[in-house]
């Protein structure tokens, strides 16, 4: 698919039309996102060939980068042109300049490995005049395992960039994770703790629990969040949930989470709101400046005592 004699816009249009047959809004939206990103010069030169291969993962990975590019451009970020990735050259996805320092961003869209197949299917449409309600169990632990896996991969990749000198030791780094492929419908950005997924990924925050009276077995107090220091895999291996409490991960300044597949509002009009969640690493060697990435929600962790942190929204 896609002759090299075609223009860039025509090649992108052909890919999007194949991904979303008959969906004109999607054609215009994704076509525009990818074309703008390509023309910025910040995309890898392999983008066109890789989205033309029909790999859904590649498409969403580049779309996430394109969404981040549009968001960062909208809020006035200046891009570090050292991040231009020429043929066969590896490097971070983005570099943005803040007060003379570069902040490097590594973007990733987890594949839905280990997610139950029925949860990845889109909801069934009602037939006839009936209104069918479809109930599904959210595979919280499977979703978190995927997020933990890609965050671990990216923090190792960032460490390699630092060791190679691609990222300076005094520069900030951010892992930007989009969980849009981990559900067959619009995924809710909440874990068992009712906090955003990315917060549960980097801190050991577990499910809400309600205290019960030993006499009546009735609720006896406000709900509390239980600690969860690891999540078990089917193999029996326990995966730690303590990324931002681990000094070995101090080279990562923050993590950014999103669950959106597009930049359209509820009526299908373009928007620049990605509903991003940003989480700062309290042990970061280079602390990311606060409130500079226009995140809808921003979380920090304040030290309360030996080995104790209070995780809370910024300004609360």
C-alpha cells in the first residue's frame, strides 16, 4: 500500500481511510494530526513506511506522538531540534526547552497483552427496540501490569540515553504513557484507588477499603486507600509498584498519563485538551518544574517522615 510517488498527505490519507472506513471525521482528524507532526520535522523518517505496514500498534504510537506534539505546540513549548531523529538515529521522542534547559519526553502506547479479549471488544449495539445493558469487569491488575511494564522499559531506555550522552545528567526526563489500547471502549482513567492510572503505576497505592464494625459488620468510618507494593503475574512473579520510591529510578523526573485516542470534544470538534495527568517523582535527580505542561491533573509527593510520602494533587 502507498506508492512513494504519492504525496505525503495522500499516503497519510490512505492509511487513515483504511483504519477508519467511512468515518469522515476520523479521516480529517487523524490525517491532520499525523500530517502536522510529519511536517514539524520532529517525527522519525520511518513514520510513513511504518504506519503503511498495517500495524495497529505503530499507528497508535505515532498518533500519540502527534497528539503530544499538538498539545505541546499549543501551550507554547519550544522544541529542542537536537531531538530530530535522522535515519537509523535513536533518541528521545521530544525535547522541549524551559528556561534554557531541555526536558526530554519518551512516549509509549502499551499493547493490550494480557488483557481479556472480551474486554477489548467494543460494546455491542442494541438490536431493534430493546435497550441492552452490557456489564463488564474491569481487569484492573492486568491493565496495571501493562503500564508497569512499559514504564520499566522506558526508564531503562532513558538510562541508556543518559549513559550514551544523548541526555545530559542534569536534564529532566518524562515518560508519557497513553493507555488508550487497553480497553475496547473509552477507558476510565481511574484505578482501584479511584486515582488516575498513572498514579497507581508509579506509587504503591491500592484499592479503597471501608472499615467495618466488628460487632455489626456495618461500615464504621471513612474509606481508606490500602498500600499495594506489588501486583502478581500469572506466573507467580510479583511486579513492584514502587517506581517513584526506588532510588534507581531517580533519572526519571515525572510520568504523564492519558487514556484518549483523539483530540476531539464530545461533539466531534477539535480540542487541545488531552486530559493529561502528570506525576512528579519525589526522588528525582532533576526535579521537573511544576505546572508547566498544562496537565489537567498534577500530583506531587511530599515527604512526611522517614520512608513516608503524602501523594496529593498540586495545590491541595
